[in-house]
C-alpha cells in the first residue's frame, strides 16, 4: 500500500526543486516562468531548499509534517498576497505577483487536504 503523505511530499518536492533550479536560469530580478509566475534569486533558493526537503521526507521520512507545513505556508503567503500593503513587500522581497499568490493558495489548500484527509 502506498503512503499518500510520502508520495505527495515527494512529488511536490520534485516540482519545487525543478521550479527553483529553473529560476536560476532566468533574469535575477523579475524573471518570469511561463510568462505569468514571477521569480527572483531568493525565491528560487527557497524553492530549491523546500524541494530537497520534500524529496527527502518523501523517500526517507513520513511526509505528513512537510505537507502540513507547506500547506500552512502556502495559505499564509496566499492570504498575505491579497493584503495591499503586504503584497508590495512580498513583491519587492520575493517577487510574488498575483499569479504566485493564487498558486500558493491552491498548493496550500491541496497540501492541507492531503495532510488532513490522507492516512498518516
């Protein structure tokens, strides 16, 4: 029987690692992935770190703690991204635009759905 928590953490980790590495090959300030999702170097580093950790817990760990953490971080970043003063700060620091804000919310909701819905 497969462990849904570990499988989701592994898949999300791989995706985050790919996005993070891809971000290193874009312009350092204001690069765009698929002409919609903004990235910068700091954000790429965070994605690589989160991706490596997701791959690790997806292969060696339990995955559930990772899914919960990524879920709440995604929800937090998604909500903060819609607050007018904070969205400017997130844009300046991490180049988080509206596309990424929505994506953070989706990833957060799905990650928490896996965390709370799948067997741990």
